């Protein structure tokens, strides 16, 4: 036996959904609930608008089920909690809570986040990085440069003596972007 569930929407939402159908010229069988979903493109555009004119930028936006929104930002000179709060308020004020129900998390791309865009690579030139290659290898070293096609690192080499291991700086190595699976910053004590 097939169970049938009926969802009763509040009058205000039904009216709004009806208006959206008419405005968009929607015909046929489309779920009214799908029209009220917040999408990544909307959030990315709002975040980009808010960050315009600053040194901060959007690393990624993810919108999960139930409108759970995650926005990760970074900046050339770093990101503070105040920057995250400012962006969070900007996005929240762009939606009507009576119509859209959502959960919003705005955070920074910390040391544990992999580099996703070229701007992050350029920001971290001169810092230690760990690169996981698509072929399975790992390279560590100091990031010297980055462009759209490749990055250049001063590779760290481990020299083993009879009693100890010694880290030495090796030659510069250029790694094509399409061979990189993931790059993260390293904390060196």
C-alpha cells in the first residue's frame, strides 16, 4: 500500500507561491516548495555584493537540505569575526523570514580548509603547503608562485642519517593545477 502525505501550507505562503507561479509563467506539475528553495547562486551573488570593494572574497557556498546555508570567506589580509557577522547580517536581511526559513553559517577558510581558488594560492605565497597529488603522492614545501596553470614550490626533502632525519630545502618544482587533488597550508612550529 502506498502512503499519501498532504502538506498544508499556510495561507500567506500559498498566496506567495501562487504569485510566483503567475510571475514566472510556470505551468504544469512543479512543486511549490521548490520555488522557495534558496540556491547557491543567490547566496554567492549576495555575498559577492557585500564583499565588493574589500580585500575579502567568497571561497565557497553550500546550500543543503532544509536551506542550511554555509558560506566560507577569505581575505588577502585575513578575516575577523566582525567581517563574518557583517556578511551574515547582510544575507539575513536580504530574505524575509516569514517566507524563507533557513540556517546560515558564515566562517573563514582556516588552515584546515584546502585552497579552492587561485586567489587563495596567491595569498599564501611564501608559506608552507602540503599538496596531495591526484596520482597519490604528497609534496611539501614553500609556495613560491601560482598562476592559472600551475604552482611552484620549493620542495622540502628529508635526508636520513644513521641517527636522525633532517629536513632540507630542495629544488623548485612546478606542479600543474590539473595534477593537484588538494593543497592545504602547513603549521610549522
